[in-house]
């Protein structure tokens, strides 16, 4: 490299080496045609890694992103997240070793570990058409499979954006990533 124009501090022996591939691919989907171009759509995702705080450092334990969100009446939330089958198999967590999965159920309050069981009391999904509301509640809770630890669920979850037509506070948690002590994956949606 010509030093007259500024040199680069490069060790050319390192160019051909691959240390760790941390490539992530994502795609931005077009706005659904049934949602107005002026409507706001927020993303609800999951961050973190399977394990306790020491095992996952410098990452974090599971958490919703955002874990507390303020939206306006009529706004939408797009719930989508990914899981992995390649976590260290010795890390703490529920379900099959090395895997992480996330589901979503409504709870009674921000500090509650009690799921809202009666379908007519699950208000989180009031923006879903009544003819598919029960199936939506079940899909978020079970991830379209029957194992209570979600071991048979696919790693990627993607639901169509859900509108929030009513004001209120909606609290939710993941049943798999909540062991009632130090791990607690909970979130709150505040509709103003």
C-alpha cells in the first residue's frame, strides 16, 4: 500500500482466514395490502440466549423487544421472533437441551405468573377477527404443536400484524422461558 496516500494497518496473512461466521440474513416484507399506508406497525421480537446470566454473557437472557411499548389506539403490532437449535447444550433452560423457543400468553398483571385461562378474558387479541381469535390465542400459546415445552415448534414464528382497537394495558409472558425465579420473559403493551 502506497504510504504517500495513507497506509492501512493490515496483516495480509489474515485475509484468507475465517474465524467465526456471524452472518444473519433478514428480509423486509412489504406492508400487508389490507393495512392502511398511514397506520403504524410496530415490531415485537425476542432477544437473548438460552442460559443463566453468567452462561450467556455478554448477551442477555431472553427478553421481549421492546418489553414495554406504548402505542396509540388503532396501531398494529407485528409479532415475530426466531429460536435456535444450536445453543450450548449445557446452558440452563427449559425444554430440549440446546434449543430455545418462545411463546406468548396473556397474564393477569406485570408481575403475575398466572396465565389468563378463560378465552373470553384474553383481551390481548381483541383486534383479531372473532372467527379466528380462538385459533390465534392457541397459536401464540402452542406455536402450532402439542408439546408443552414447545420442543416440536419451529424456530421461527411470524404472525400477521395485529391491530389494537381498544385502550388498555395488556401483560404477557413466555411460559417456557419463565422459571419463577431468576428467568422471567414478560412484556407489557400500553394502548393509549
